[in-house]
C-alpha cells in the first residue's frame, strides 16, 4: 500500500477559467457604449405631449403667477430653476439676454424653494420671466419628469412640449437648437 494521499478534488475544465474574462469584456462593452451617449439627450416622456394642467403658487404679489393657460397661443420656454441651483446662476445671463431681445416668452418654475428664497434670487440676478410659479412640493416637476435644474421645455402654440433642454441654455444651444426650433414652431398653424 502507498502512503500517498488520495485526492478527492475534482478538476474543472480549462474553459471555466475564461468566464471572468468574458464577464469583464461584457462590462467594458456596456461602459464603452454608455460613454458614447450625450447625457443631455436623456429621453423624456413629455416631448410631443401637452403640458399638464397646473396652477402654481404665486411667488410674490408683484410677479405674475404661472398657470398652464399662459402656455397656449404662442411659442414659449418654461424654465425650471431654483435658488439652490449653481447651474441656474450660470444660465441666468443667457435668459436675461433672451428676455431683453424679446426673442421668446420665458416662464419660470421656481422648484423646491420658499417664496422668500425665490424672490430674493430673482431680485439678486434679475427676472427674465413673464410669469413665475412656485413648485415647492415638486408636483409639476414630477409631472414633467424633471431630474434636476435647470431644465427648460420648449412649448408650441398648442401647449405641447416639443423639446426638453437638460442643463443650462448656452449661446451655442440657443443658436444651434432652440432658436431654429422656436422659429419653425412659430410658423406652424395653431
């Protein structure tokens, strides 16, 4: 009899060692595809749908309140902002310029603020909005599928959302995307 121990371990097939390599390749493939996508083109369920019916809380007595009725009859931008939003401060000079040039009517949705915070922010940076409504409880933001501020919705004359801009409106975005689309929507019959 031999004193050598008897091996009870079972040998795995050689191809079994390739499973982690294959899993890593799949993960790298998902990341590679994800990196090629533009984060500003997140899908939204609101495009080509009517704006929801709403009547927001008035921000202050001296600023007209925003309701869904104001979004019919002409092409408008509905800009979601907040006093807590750093990117909104960066975007604001562009909105002020669009307002000064009277290129499009802009309405504001002050999201997750108090009336005091929203009014102080507009007093500090200026008010480019024809009307502003306070969405402190996020009801309209949820209906619109807002994921963060700023977000801007281009609304046609019939009150339908035709484009959603995620992130600040820059001069480039205005000139290359929003302005041409707004002009073409103005030419459409109501």
